[in-house]
């Protein structure tokens, strides 16, 4: 009797092939996840930077415009201080204040009410530091006010380094109507 052997063809994958495929998928998914996290962190940093820059630029533009168009400087124009008072073209007074306790640059206009209330020029979820108004005047020239402040996002709710943004704002303004 002659025996015939049939060649059996096995379909499927070996254990080694499955382990290699799983290892490749793990490596690809890890790289993809790291890229996604990096993109999200960069996006968050850009958003926070935009918010800080927008709030600081708004405050700086208001300060610049009002000081440039002021009739005169009502406070003493010598050295650095955390507030400055100007006389507006309409005869009223405006005071700009670095409120480091409440973390904002504020503006107070006396013609708005009998007891003026400071109005924040920067948002409430920001931190303010290094804020000063420096007034210098030479004989025959208009006063020059240097405005400096550092604005950052409130770090109480943020813990990662990319969320802690601080931007320095600086400008010099000379009175136009001196």
C-alpha cells in the first residue's frame, strides 16, 4: 500500500508576525500621539500669547492716545510713579493707575461721575508687574511720559511652562498740545 501525503497549507499568521505588527503599530501610535500633544501645546501657547498681547496693546493704545492729546500733566512731572494725572482737552482730569493689588492698569476720568471709579484697561485674568509711569520734562520741550508694564496670564489656573506667558510693554509719549 502506497501512502500519499497531502501537503496541508496553513492559513493565518505566526506569533512572531503578530508581535512584529503590534510593535510597529505601538511605535507609530506613540509618535503620532507625541506630535498631536506638541501641536496642542503650541496652539495653547499661541492663544495665551495672543490674549496677553491683545490686552496689553489695548491698554497701551488708550494710555498713548489720552496722554498724547492731554492739555497738561497735572501730577508732578519728575521721576517714576505708579500713577499719573492728566488734564484732558475738555477740561476734565484723567488718572492712570498701576493697580498691582487687583492686577490691572486702570483709568479714572473725573468728568464721568462725582466720585470716579477706576475702570480696568487690562483684563481681570491677567497679572500685572513692573508697572510705572516716568515723566521727564526739559525746559522748552513738552513732557515725555514713559509707560512700562509687564502683563502675563493669571498663573493660578495654569501649571505647565507653556501656559506661563509674560510680555513687557513699553512706550514713550510726548504731549502734543504743550
